[in-house]
């Protein structure tokens, strides 16, 4: 609703939040809860290692995505567009899109892993 008001010109100077720290906090909380559930269910060490490795991979990709997202938005700015030639902007966009896709894939793997913790039969099998 606020965005609609901004488009019509009824609001201005809206502040937006960087999604990187929000997503990182969400993943951190999911990881803490998942490790607690692993302890509660008494899952084998290989399951915990898999969870930890997936968590580390996701956090690294999220940090890389956030870095490239920041560069991409800087490159789109009016003042900095003059500094980037067309090829550099296209390469920056392509890299950002590739990392964004990688992040989506890792998020899906992470969600699948977290959801499988909800079903103890899948975990032990």
C-alpha cells in the first residue's frame, strides 16, 4: 500500500531496508532452531555436519549476493553510470543474476533440509 502511495506521489523520501541482514538473521535463527531440534531428536553426527555445511554455504552465497547487489545498484545510479561503460554494466548485471540464481537454489536446498527436520522419519531414513 505504501508503494502505491509512493507511485501516486502521496508519499516521498521512503526508507528501504537492505534485505541482506534480514535474510542472514532469518537463516541464523533457522540454523539455531534446527541444531536444537537435532539435539532433541538425537540425530547422528553426519546429519549435523550436513546441516552445518549447508548453513555455511548459504551464508557465504548470501554475503556474495549482497556484495554484488550493492555493486549493481551503485552501477545503476545516475552519477556512477557515466563511469561504467556498457560492457562493464552488462557484466556486473550478469554476475549479479548468476549469484542471485545460486542463492535461490541454495535457499531451496536449505528449506528442504529444514523441512525434513520436521519429519523425523525422513531424517532417520
